[in-house]
């Protein structure tokens, strides 16, 4: 797949979302206290790119 969302936990313990296209990070979001907050951000973004999959990175 050429594009995807990734949800990950940063060093500060916050969840962030980054959007990649052809393995290049196009943008990243602010930090969220919960994983569900990060997923809500993705749902909002998907209004504009509905086919992008989401990967959970541990």
C-alpha cells in the first residue's frame, strides 16, 4: 500500500499519529493522552483520505 496511518506511543507516553506515503512521513499529529484520541483524529482525517489503512506500532 502506498499510504497508511501509523499510531505509536512517543517517549513522553503520548499517542501520536503519522501519515506515510511511499514510506515517507507526510505529517504527524499532536500527542493524545489515549489511543482512542489518536483514532478519533484518524477518523477525522479519513474524511479526506478514506482508503488509508491504520497500523498499530508497539
